[in-house]
C-alpha cells in the first residue's frame, strides 16, 4: 500500500508545484504578451489572445523614445555597487556576530531586522533633504549608498546565518597556524562560505535592481535607473498599457536572465548548512 501511495503523492506534489509556479508567473507572462499587442488589443474587454493584433512597434517606439542603454547602465552600477559595498561592510560584521558574539548580539540583529519593517515613506522627507544638503541627489553614488543601507540588514542576517554553520574550530586552527584576523576572514572563512556569499550577492542585486520607491524619489534624470525608465511611460493622458508592458519587459529581462542562469547557485546558497 505504501508503494502505491508514494507515486501518487509524488505526482500530486509535482502538480501542486507546477500550479503554484504558473500562478506566480502568470502576471509576468501576461505582461510580456501585452507588450506585443496594439494599444487597442491591450485594453480590449474581454482580453484578446488568439484574435489580438500582434506587433513589434511598442518595442521600437520605446527604444526610440528613451535612452535605454543609459538607464540599463545606471541600474547595473547602482545594483552591483550597492551589493558589493554592502558585502564589504557585512562580512566583518557578520563574522564578529557569529564568532565573537556579545551579550546583546541577538538584540542587535533583531533591531537591524526591525528597521526593514518601517515604511519607507516615513523617512522620505529627511533622507531627501539630507541628500540635497550633501549634494548627492540624482547621483549614482547617492543611490548606491541608499540601497546599500536599505539592504544591509538582510545582507548581515544572511551572512550571519551562513557563518554560524561553519565550525569555529577551523578558525581556531588557522589562528594556531599563525593566521591574523585579516587572513582568517579572507583566506579561511570567505572561501568556505562562497555558496552563502554568492546567494547573498545574487539576492541583493535582484532586490536593488527591482527597487522603485527610492530610485524614483532620489533621482530625476542623471542617475535614473530602469525603474524610472518604466515610470516615464505613465503619461497625464493615461496609461499606454502596451508600451508600458514593453518598457517593463525590457527592464526585467536582464534580471530574469541572471536569475535563470544562477538559480542553481542561488538554491545551493540558500540551503547552505541545511543538512549536516
């Protein structure tokens, strides 16, 4: 009876997984399909599919109307720069919390995590004024700093979790062999935690790439990333759904490709230390 039940349960689990995956992916699929429709077909009710008018004009118009490569480059610099800067600060912080914990380490970790629960709009005005005063408003360095600070609690928490899975005896052995603090972190700890660090890097690049609130609030034209590129297709006359879908597809396509090719590394990192 158990042998007969196991294949059925496996089939049901697979079916449920595919169903959930399709439900999650459906909005993205609908957006991509809408980007190839005319504006009339995009807003038709009921929605058109087989009888829709298909075209590539939306992509051509989006490309001609805006400087897509500049927005793309800004997104690359901001997302990668904020992630690398965050890792540079988070690795020593997570090391100290994992291997030299204090009495208030757990309280500090919870406090850092609690900052992510604060609505961003609550601190929008002071941060906006501070950026204006420092002269980094509408600059890539300003957005790098803002997104790094926004994602730093997540980076520290993830690295702390990975570092806790590494036996402290290995670091003690390195110290006995004469390794100083720099060598211990750089040549012993970091190579052992490569899967965790890689998954942290990938996840935070995705978070920074998809950030819209701060990238639109703290930029106008010079440092505007792809989130501002999408917002530029919202006109006072209304939303042009086909062109907006084309702009959105062009904005998410690079990060979708990155996620697709790095999914094994991401899953490996997220499950790092789960099985001993």
